């Protein structure tokens, strides 16, 4: 299982079947719901999973801070994470929810616009939480190996001009703040 530390930066391991606390097929199903990975086959999803870092944090720990200039894609595997903008709660994320899709695609493809703007919200664990982090450099390497992934990333980036940088997926539905 993932190692744990209460505050940033959280401890992490590369995600493997042994490092996450839920079955790999459930993790693959979660990853496949994001626009970047929705067209990937099982082997491609598992390859993507192998590039992710698994984190476990305690209640009250921040996963992301509003204004941080980070651009990782985060998948919530276990627990609940509150999303706050300017101190106002706008959503609670739980297993299967994710954020950072626009930023990771933009950064991985060299655009970096979403990451340069900084995170649009604080994301703080309400309970103990486990999540996967896909960093832009890992996604860029994967995109070189997988045309389907690169095509999906380019489609996400092409939609960034419409003002939806502040995007979260909550239980498979998009939330824009």
C-alpha cells in the first residue's frame, strides 16, 4: 500500500498492483473515464497506471493549493477531498473523481498555459485519502509511445480556449467553477 505522510509533499510510490489499496481493474476504470484516457485499451491503461505515483494523505492535508503552479493529473482512489475556491466549498471529490486534466495535457504537449495559471482551487482531504498523480513529464513520455493518448491530449488542449480551465469531474459529470 502507499506510504503515508500528513503534509505536502506527500510520500509516494510508483503505482503498481501492490501499491494501491483498490483492485487494478477499478483503478483502470477510474483512469479510463477521463477524456485523456477514455479511448485507451486495457494494456495502454495499465501502462499509464505504471507511470503514475500513488499518494496517501491524512485528513486535513492539501493535495493541491489554489495558485500552485503544478500541472499533474490527480485521480481520487479512496476518501473524500473538498474543493474550495477562495475559501468557498464548491465540490467534494471521492473515488473516481479527478482534476488537472487540462493542465497536464497542456504542459505535456509543451503549451503549459494551464499550469502557468496555477491551480484554480484548494483540494484538501476531508478523510484519509489515496490518489494517483500523473505528472506532465510522464504523460509526455507516454504520448510518444501511444498515438491514441497523444490524440486525446491534443483534443483536450484544443478546447482550452473556451475558458474552461477550472474543470473538475465529479462522479463522471463535469463541474465548472
